C-alpha cells in the first residue's frame, strides 16, 4: 500500500512586536503575508499560537464560511486562517494579505489573499510548520 505524502507549508514569522506578529507563507511561489496577535504565552483569543508543526483541516465557520483550521494546538481550539488586515481582526487566528500595509502592523488585500490561498490549497492535504525566520520579510531580488 502506498502512503499519501502530506505537504508542509511553512509560516515564517519575521516580526514579534508587542502589538502584532507578522510572517510570510509561500505556496507554489505565491507569497502571502500573515497578521496575528502578539505572543502572549498561547493565551486563547489574544495570542498567536506557538511555533511548531500542526495538521490542518476544513471547518465551517459561522462568520468566515468554509475555511482552513489549524488543529491540535495545545490548549486552544478554532484557530482559523481567514481574511483579516489588522491584529484586532484576529482572535488567536491567522490573517492573510497580499502585502504589508506601509508603516502599519497590518496586511493588505486580505480577501483576495484568502481566495488565492484557498485556490492553491483546497485540493491538498497539508500541515503548517511555524518557525521564527527574522529575514523572511525581506523580498529576494
């Protein structure tokens, strides 16, 4: 019997700020920026989740519809990937954008980013690996 290989998608966090956490996810050469709450010891609804590797699955959210969920986060539930521009828009979840928003701790074009991300991942089985990568925010030339 042949085993199906699960794809790993990496979220590289490059900014741990007292007000927000910023990162980058790359899928099939498409780059997405992430916005999360700051690190507050994994406290539900107010903290980003710990670095590590997590399984993902689809979840029907009353607010965001069918979306990706990060599973098996210690002491946490309902961690979604959804449209969000500012850290106040996520309550322990991960927001996606197509770019950073100038001099603000925010990402832009979030709904577009989520649509593109879901288009690239919806037929996949994947896990999310979250790492600290201080230089990940720099675009390669």
